[in-house]
C-alpha cells in the first residue's frame, strides 16, 4: 500500500508542476466520473485500479455531500454485477491507439456541421445521433446526422492532416442557430437506429465517440471553419428500456441513452487521470481534458 501511494504521489507531483499556469486560464472542470467506476474501482483492470481507488478515497474524504452519499450507497450483488458488466462493455469499445491518433475533421459553416472520421463508429449504420456543447453554454445540443459525400475542399484538408486514405465516413447535421460561429466544440457521435433489429444490434455492440476541435498549430488559418478534432472515448451506452409492466428489470432496448450516475472528483489532476483512462463524464470536461498540456501523457 505504501508503494501504491508513493507511485501516485510521484505522478501527481509531475501533474501539479506542469499544469499550474493552465488552471488559471481555463478554470476547473465539472469533475464527473461514472459512479460504478469508483464504487468498484478494482473491477476494471490493474492499470486503472490505482487511479480509481485514489479517486474514491478523495471523494469520500473531500467530496460534496451528494457524491459521497451516492458512492456509499449499498449495491445489491445482482445490481452491482450488471453495472460492472455494462462499464466493462463500454471500456472494451474504447477507441484503440490507432483511432486515437487519427484526427477527425469538423467543418462548421453556413449552419451545417460536417464531420469526417477515419474509423467506424461501432454498430453505426446510416444515421448518427449527435450531442454538441461549447464551454460557455450549460446546455447540450441534440441533432441527427446523415451520411454525405465528402466535398473536394474537405478531402484536401483531410489529406493535409496526414491521412493517407480518404475518410471512412462523412456525416452532416444542422445544429440550432445559437451554435453558429462557434469553433470550440465537443461533439459526441453515437449510432442511431432506424428500426427494431438495428436497435438490438446497437444495444449489444454500439459505442460512441467524443470529438474535441483543436484550434492550435494544426488549424488551417486559410480555412478557419475546417478544424481538426481529437478523438476521445465516450461513456455512452443504450438503456434497456421495456420494463415488463414495471414489475421487473428492463430487457428490450428502445434507443434511449443509459442515465448517468456520476460523482464529482474534487481533485482536478486525479480527475484527469481517471477520465483519461475511462472517459470524461461531461462534454465540457472533455474540452477541459483535451486542453491540458499533459493530455497525451495521461493516456
């Protein structure tokens, strides 16, 4: 145990020394982590256990009352087993190293948002559901996206990002007008079923991705609306919705996202370490995590 705490202290010393000026510029994250990850921190692999155990201790020691109470709730064994199994499925479908290293491309102009992806969204067919958030607005935007052909301009910018192959897929949606002109975006894309069989497939195999636009040295100043975006994990999963007249556990998926039960981790660096190895609990948190100077080192 002493060795465990020593490893964490060494890691956090590096984190604290590297991000002190950054905190002043960006402020604090929401700090949300899915409750099951911290309620059962040793259930998700050795490489995650240290950070999750430390985050649990931090919440119980310094967290807000709601987060502490939620974390201390007693789980029935069968409920815990289902919750752990769901989180393991999400973690198994995280983007791999190749996908994380392949930037997406986001084109936002004329009220239309176009997204080009190098890798498939698991179990996505011809439609995606999209959630969008900007840091300054508390609400998320929901939209439906459809597959479209890539424009010549988009393909030129795509190649300039270092991609040797054309996009795996290109998607378009129409966000509300208050989003127009925004270039600091977090965009969650998830499969969206068009029928019962597809809903069943998505419930069993689907996964989402979060894209965070990058306004840095990779941005083409001649085309400011064509922005590279980092690909990040999403904690999205489908709710199993039919409750059999309300008397039993649900068993049929109907397309609603699984309600999140999140707790707030009050230590920013510890939250970042957990989120980088699982996922950020909110889209605002994803933007915050991507902006950290040590973002790539954390994962």
